[in-house]
C-alpha cells in the first residue's frame, strides 16, 4: 500500500527516527508529524494520505512550470543514459553545460553573458563572494572586501550566505548575538508600510536607498566590493520596494564603483512577469544569482551571471580556484535548458505579465482590502504577501512571536491549500501555469484560512 494512514504512520516513524528536517523545530515536528508529499501534477500535490493540495508556494518558490512535466523527465533520462556525469575542471566541460550557458545568455538582461554553475542558491551566492573578491584583487583594488546586504534579505544557508543575508534567527543559531563573518554589513529593508512613517512611498524609496550611500561612505567606497539584494525580498515576507528604489540603488552603486548584485533566485524566470526582477525594475546588475526557477526545481542547479568586465578579469586573473564537483552537472543543465524552453514556448512570462499576474493581484488585493486581519498586500506578478495585523485600524502589528500566521497556514492546509507563514505575514508564490479557476480556488481558501484565524 502506498497511500493511506498506515503508510503515513510508518513513514512518519522512519522520518522521526532518521531524518533531520531543514528549518524545522524538532519538538513541534514530533507533536504534529511531517506533511509527507508524494506526488504532483500541474499546480497540485498529493500527500501520503491521498489528500489533494493546491500548491500556493510552487514547492519552495521553485516549480515555475508546474508538476508532472514528462518532457523534463525524458530529457533527464536521455542525458543520464548518454553521459550522467563528467567534471574534471581544468579544461573540460560537457555539451549540456555549454548549451545552457549560451541559452541563458539569450534570456538574461543584455550585458550579462557569462555564467558560473553551482547546485543551490546558497552555493551560488557563496561563489559570488569569493569570485567578486578575486575580481577586485585582479582589478588592483584589493581593499574592496566588504559587502552590504539588507535586513530580512535571504541569500541562503552557507556561512557567507547567512552573513550577507539579514535573517537574525539564522545568525543567532550558532551563538547568541547575531554572529556573522567579518566584512558583512546591512542596511534596512525598504518596507514602506512598516517603516515609511509620514513619508510618501517616493520619498521613502529615496531615504531607504540613501542608507546604502551612507553605509558606503561610512566604510569608505575603496573598501566596498558589492551590494546584494533580491528585487522583491521573498523569504523576508515578500517585501516589495516602492517605485524608484532600485533605480536609486543602481545610481549609488555606479557612483561609488560598488558592484550591484541582484539575487534572482525567487524573482527570476518569469515570477514578476519579466524574465528577471531586474528587468521589472529597469536596472542593470553587474552580477545576478539564479536557482529555483532555473530548473523549476526538477533538479538542483544554480548559476551566477557576470558582466563582461568581471568575466575579463576572471579570465586574466590566473587560476580560478573555485568550483564544485557538480558545477554544471550535465543532467541538471539539460533539464534546465528544457525548462527554459517550456517557459518560452508556453509564453509563461507574458502570461504572468498580462493575464494571470494582474488577475492574481486583483484578487489577492481585494482580500487585503476587505479582510480585517490584513493590513497590506505586497508583491507583483505571481508573488504575493499578506501582512496580518493585530489591529489594522490603528496599524498595530502582531508581536514577533505571534502564532497567527502559523494558525492561518495550518488552517489553509486542512482546507487543501499550501501557503507559507513568514513571521506575521502569509506568502503565496504559485506555479506560473496557474489558471484563473485555480486562482479563484486559492483566493477562496485563503479567505477561509484568514476567517478561521481572525
Ligand atoms: N536566495 C534567495 C533569494 C532565496 O530565496 C533562496 C532560497 O530560498 C536562496 C538564495 C538560497 O537558495 P538554496 O536554498 O537553493 O540554497
């Protein structure tokens, strides 16, 4: 028997005995037991009891093309038969790796034509730190060693990624007191609803970006290697900067010769209705991180895009002493390229920009306008955050330890919808293949969950 209560009970026992869950409170897990997902098709997944769940999170902001894509399985099987793996570094590579790099150059913003492959978003960002430090050394500016990130920025779980990210609980895990590696600094997150006070969104955009310039001046521009940010901060609660913010960040980075590094792990591959979030905000990064939607999560793969200035320095700078056994894994590369073909052939970027994205925003925006528990809807395209409020009239936020969002998430799950609780906000990031009918279902179940929480 592969579905049902006994099967689930047995799996949970084994899980409890042997499996360490990432990002999970072990005690809560024992009380509640894992949700075990065993199958997926389109925008739905099924748990081991056979319950069908609408996946409002595309797995973990990943499955842009939806579940059950036989063509991706076929590409993987073909490549596995032909050449499952090869990497010797030095002067070798494989056809899928070359082909994916060339294909990425077609869809990434102009000027970002050179790619380094890794396996996860964390590794990609960690690679950026090492490669950018190397770049500045080759350029003859070895003092440029400091990086600036943002509060509530999420860039992954490796030591460097945690340090450049702004997730305090992650930084506090090893030792009390916000422990990070040296050389990493943070500015505030551009969340107007929470921090804007009396300022207009336009003025707040300028003052939030000015924090970057203040920090660069404090550290000395000759010491600052790069600024890193997500176009819209995902795991921080879908924090959408006000209009003008990114343009101002770009201006400041250029002025001080600080590299602008944009982490597109969530926003890339159509999520905001453009191929990349940088295009949505009309800015030109020097470096860009990609993962998740790159393969729609079908296989682990990530990439870093560099501009030609950095590429030339990397090429002329001697041995690049950096890389992973699975950098440019041929099966993952073949699947990623086929995934990009699906996004393009099915017009998923345009569909998100012109049809599903606007409808999703209208429907979720209406929930935010109507529901007394919600203070604000954030996000763009098929990415949304709903800020839960203790009292929206007086703009009183829930305390940080409030369980309201967790309660909302659990009720949604009982009603067949997967959404995520981030702090005191609910977040949604469905597959880009979602239909209007499925958006209606998602909205209806979101309201049910909010009603039960209020
Ligand atoms: N960057 C961003 C913006 C992310 O959202 C994530 C993961 O959620 C990462 C980096 C880390 O990616 P991974 O979990 O693949 O290491």
